[in-house]
C-alpha cells in the first residue's frame, strides 16, 4: 500500500513539475567541474572567498555553515536527529509498543572547514581540506566529528573523504541528514587516482580502508572479522554540461580470523553501481542511483554501517548475502527563490536463511520538501519524510516526520 502511494506521488509530481532546484546543490555553470560537493574543487583560480597569504602563492579559506533543525516525528522512530530505516519500529515489538511522537531541535549538522590551495612550481594544483561537523550520535551534541581530511595533488588524493563510488550529484538536496539513503559508499580513508582520458570521460581507481564489521556470526564460532587486504574500487564517469553517468565496482576481502584456533576463513565481497543525473530543461532535472552487491550490505548508507553482508556458517564457510538498491529523484525551480524536491530510495535483500527473524528484508525511504533561498548565504525550508520496512518474519513498520531548518553559509 505504501509503495503504491509513493509511486502515485512521484508520478503526480513528475507531471506537475514539483521538484528541487539544482542551484541548491551546484550552480549550473559549475556542474561539470565538481563531483557534487564543494570540497572536491581544486584550482586556485576559481576559489571564491579565499585570500592570498602575502608573499606566497598559498590561498586559504575558512567555510561551512550554521544550521538549526526542528523535527516532529509522528511515529517515535529511533533517532531524534535523523530518520534511519533500521530504527523504524515494526509491529509486535516492544519498540513499537513504546514508541510515541516527539519533538526535537538540534544544530548537529553545523560544520566548519578549512581549505588551503596552491599551484606548485611544476604547475600542478595542491590542496589540503579539513572539515568537521557534530553529527556523531554516539557523542554528545557539542563534540566535533571529523568528516573530511585529505590532500590532493593533481590527480592523486590521499586521506579521508567520499569513496571512489560516492557522488552526491545523484541525489537531490534533502534536509534529513540520512539523505544519502541508498548510496553505496560513504566516506572512507583512501588513496585514489583520477584521470581524464577522453572528452568528458574520466576513470578513477582507489584502495580504501576495509570495514571490519561485515560478517555475522550466528553460530558463535571463535574469532572475529579481520580483513588483511584493502578494499579495491574502480569507476568510469561521463561528465557533460547537462548531465553525468557513472559506472563502477569494488571488491573486498571477507576474512574471519580464528586466532590460535586455526587458519582463517576467507571469502570475497563485491558490488557494482550505476548512477546518473540529467538536466531535462533549464529548471528541471532527474537523478538515479542503482547498486547490486554481494557480501557488502554494510556499504549501503541506508543502514548506516550497522548490518553485516555475509554470514559465517558452522562449517567455516562464508556465505554472502546480496542486496539491490534503487533511488530516484528530481528537481524543479518554481520561482527565482522557491524550489522543491522529491526523492525515494528502495532496498531489497536476498536470501536470509541464517539471520534472525527481525533482520530487515526490504524497505524504503522518501523525502519531499520546499526550499526558499532567503539571500545568497541563507536558506530555509520544510520537509516531509516517510519510511517503511519489512523484516524477515514479514513484520512491518512505518514512520513519518516533518522537519524544518534554517541554514546560514559562510
């Protein structure tokens, strides 16, 4: 029933032009330059707001934004700060019985960054970028969390930032912090090489820090998940002035270390993605993101890294579980200052024989908002978000919330 309603809303909005402004993510004339976020820009000649340190070729800028969010949750769905699919209460559980509406305000998404750039004597751009926010929910609201810390020298990137397969352009602007929904990736420590090799074409390869929580242990065997190899990733991107396409994949070692009990058990997890964004008119654009993975469910952002993608069986075999995701979005500029967006992401998992009955089998999350640009630096808006989930035992749950925010960039 919920799927039918969401599909109907999407179709109605598609024909009435009720979507988001591309300006809220990227200016149209910068679309082919950035991969989707300000921290990806590199050159000194297009570095607004920076100042040159006297007597040097260094350019420096402090940036970020202040943001206040106010949330009313109708369902009492887990986190008070963001809507997470793995925290939606399902029928027949104590969480559902005790759930009740709540109101919350926070400033956790407020962030600060430092950007330092120069052009070397060899003519190559060199950049250092550092950014913090306050959105680690395991910490108190006043403690900072490291988002990005990397150096980029020409085509080479070293440090922590969005993974090789993460491109924020495939999602409209969403107010809910878990806006990535079905994004396959996130942020990780990595070494990445990017290279343009033909008109509008780029390839990129990376080695990235592997996850260590990717194997479930239902039979309580001795040991722990402990990979000894980095994650390997590769992608091809076609960037055009009015759109982009990206195809990529990654593989990771799955390894269960028995310690002194015996030799480790090993396997391979892998995933592929196909992403896109296309401007249909000067005001309207559409986005999509799809992924399929085997043994790497915890790489899907909709889970926030809280679930495993493989199972260690009693005989020591590692059985991969698979998952497929699909996210659709679009945007439209209603007036010079008013815009709106709609996005929906769905996830479905395969065989879950060895998992508990309360394991998530499938689910989805949608967002719909109106955004208003107060001036060049300030914006506000209101958003409706909904989520539905179904567990392995077919228990279901739904959640709904309204969120309002105001943001001032500097």
